C-alpha cells in the first residue's frame, strides 16, 4: 500500500470487498496530517522529526488494517470463529486513534501557552504566525480518530468479552481528542482572521 499510486488505491477502495476499509483510510488520514504537520513545523527540527516518524507509523497501520480486516471478513465475522480475527481487525484502528492523538499533541505544541483550558490564546496565536496547515492537521486527525472509533465499534459484537473492554477503553478518549482538535482549529482561525479597522469595530 505504501508504494501504490493514489489512483490505484482509490480503485481498490471503490471495488467490492471488505478491504481496504475505513480503518485504512483513517490511518492514511493520520499519515497526511503528520506530513502537513512536518511542513508546518518549519525550523523546529525536533517536532518535524516526530511528525515524520508518525507518518511512517501511520502508513504501516494502513497496511496492517487492510490485512487484518481481510482476514476478519474471510473468517465470516462470527464468534467464536471470528473472535481472534475480530480482535486483530480492531487493533490497527485502536493504534490509529492513538496516533491521531499524538498528531494533535504535536499540533498543540505550535500554540505555546494555549490549550482547551486557556481563556486567552498565546502570543503566537495572537500574532497571526500560525499556518492554516495546523488547522488542517487538527481536522484530519479528528476525522481519522472518529472513523477509527466507528471501525472498532462496528466489530465489537464479534469480539470476545475479555478483549471488548480493552477496546472500549481505547476509544473512550476520542471525544476529548476531538475537543482538543477543535481548539487548535479555533486558535488558527483566530490568528488568521482579518483585522477589523477601528471604524468597523465601532459599527459592529
């Protein structure tokens, strides 16, 4: 999958069959978000290096997800025969959620002093120095995490009870991740909003 051209991947995605599925798409979304983040990092070599590692990790997760989902479908998605395969089909998606959280955490580092609990954005946010790419990173990571969550939840019925609780725990933080991503996006939009003239402010 890492060496496929995009048009071939999209053809495979559109073709009948169980894989690649939403989990693989979510993983590729995280890879793209991490690549954008590497660009937005600018001169921050440490952050760029972490982002590059994340995009390579996410590409591997896309391949793992496609393989595991294919095996789950071949098993019929039933318990008990589908149990181990169902767990294996959920694990890459759980890792995608974790990777999306790491991407959002790196994006937050571009907002020094800011965070969901802050009432006032940081000086960097206020100065308009934030690339719109940072908001794209947050939104793609948020969508990927939610997609991966749905992929896991849709297979929980075929997962043995002893594994289901761990998988539910893996998806429990997605709403919080989404809130953090929304904060990043709001901060970037605020930093890049056109300044209002004093006359317009008085009229407003």
